[in-house]
C-alpha cells in the first residue's frame, strides 16, 4: 500500500531543500532516459552499482550497536540531504525505514524516480552493511512503499 503525499506542505519543503534546479533536473532526465531506453528492470543493476560506488566514496564510521549504525547512516544522509532512517531489529533481519527521500518535482515522474532512487539506496546500504561486517549472503531490498518519500527496506537472508 502506498499513501500519497503529493501537494502537502512537507513534500513541498523537501522538494525545495533536496531538488536543486538544474542538477536535479539533469539527473532526472538521465534516469528517465535510461529507464525509457533499457527498461526499469534492466536499469536496476546499474543503479544499485551506482549506490555501491557512492557508499565506497563515503564510508561509514565503524558501528558497535544498531543505534550507532543508525546515527552514522543518518550523519551521511544529512550530508547528502537525502532524509533519514530508523532501524528496527526483527527476528529475520533489520528493517530500515527511510523517510524524507528526494521527490521529483513533476508528479508524473515521482514513482519512477522513487523506484530508481530506491535501487541506488539498495546498493549503497548493501555496501555499508558489508563494510560493517554484514554477511555477503544478506540482501538489502525495498519491502514497502508508504509514499514516494517514505520507504521501508529489509536487510536479511533472501530465503527468509
């Protein structure tokens, strides 16, 4: 289920903060062009690879606890102006609720942008978790879309 946040004051504030004219427009055109040319499913591995490269350039400080991990990730996200996360432990892994994701200004492009940005985040979070000692077999996947700016990810064994 996805709730809609279009035209809310909160969404407008995030768009003003996170989607600088020019740079964000260029990035949006590039993502739309890539998805249009090769398809959404075919573009996901590349986008995850870009997230992995971003995490390699911006490593996290070592974390001893889930609370430290959350704080270290939020410090990096604050530098990027990409929102914030809350991490919850589960029996089958970790749940990362990422809120305040950058949202495309044009409503027609919001869902596509969100899916593309989630793939980037999957790659970034996967690298960060592996650098924190996470097992190579664990995967980071989008589990639920609450809205285009509020997404739940899961970090767990893919068979569970």
